[in-house]
């Protein structure tokens, strides 16, 4: 009986909530922790559904995201480039402090889709030595603009190591996005 009443309450609560679906795209600057390599520019694009619940909102999403870095080979000092393509699935909790401004935080599950390593004309696309799934966290600030537009600054960090090639190193990404709410 309690489960039934809880379900009725939850459905009623969700019925009063308003949802917005949208798309988001932008630039990212990615790097890895505990290293002296340089950040690499990339892009991200995806979709989200925001369920407004008054002071806070729940926002699941999915997006394609490029991560990686650029640096110098330890032995030769020559330039290396590493690019990882992921599908990220964040689950954000947004806190609406003002009508236009919100802060958000939440977990993120990332799935490795492809990899490209470049060094002196050599290209390696093998992903077997890398975890196919990453778990991490997301945090940032968002601003609602007129006409359904929004911008946000996001920081993502992975909890698990990249691989045996990069022990104690994790993906970290700063993203700047422009979004549009459909309804």
C-alpha cells in the first residue's frame, strides 16, 4: 500500500513539473591529470531533457565529446597527439538560485567510441588497452537567455585511470556550450 501511495504521489508531483528538451553544442579544452602535457581543443554536441521541479531541476542528457591532450614524447621530445571520442551520459541536478542562473552537479558515465594517437606520421587507433567505460563527475554554471537559449560552463573529471599507458591519469575537460530549449 505504501508503494502504491508513493507512486501516486510521485506521478502527481511529476505532473506539476514542466519539462524542456533541447540541444547543446560547444568547444572543449581537455587534458589529463597528474601530467605536464598540454590541453587539446575539441567539440561536443548532444541533447538533454530538463525536468523543472521548482528550486531544482533534473537533467539527463547524452552527448558526443572529444577528449585528449597534446604533449612531447618522453624519449625523443617530439610532439604527440592523443584524441578520445566518447559518448557522455550525464545526470545533472540543477539548483535555480535566480530565474536566469543555475549551478549544477552530477555523475557522468562515458563510453569510449574511438581513439587516435599520432606521433611522427604513426597513427594508432587501437582502443583495447583503454577502459571502454568511464565514470566521473560534472559540475558547472548555466545561464538562461531569451528565446529558449542558454549558455553553460562545465568541468568534467573522470574517476578511473585512462589505462596502463597512463597510470594515475584521468580525463579532465572544460566545456563552454550554447544550448537551445525546444519547449
